[in-house]
């Protein structure tokens, strides 16, 4: 089995905030290329969602995205919810 890994190289001058903004922008670009309208840093009562992606063609499809850049990712870090009918 071939293992796959994506490595993101940041500018060494980036602090954690800059790294987070860079990673959110990357994820936003990926979803945008798949025909999603992206809202960034949406505030709800007592919390903030990094990105909300609404599909441009499938009206009922909405994805809430919390971006976390990690060195290692486990299956417990991933959550997929299918769109409501």
C-alpha cells in the first residue's frame, strides 16, 4: 500500500496566526474550485467557524469547516456529514 502525505511549507517568519490564515486560504481555494461559495470566519454566539461552504448548484449542501494544520492526522480528526435531502 502506498502512503500519501501532503506537506505544506510555510515561510519561516510566519507565526501561528499567519500559518492558520495561509491554511484557511488554501482550503478555501480548494472548495471554491469545486463550485462552493465560501464565507470566512463566521461568528456564532460564543464560537467562530473558519469557513462555511455553500454549493452553488446543490442548494441544500452546506459544509462547516474548521481548519487545523497538524503534523499527524488521525481518523478521529475527520468528520463528514452528508447533506440533508
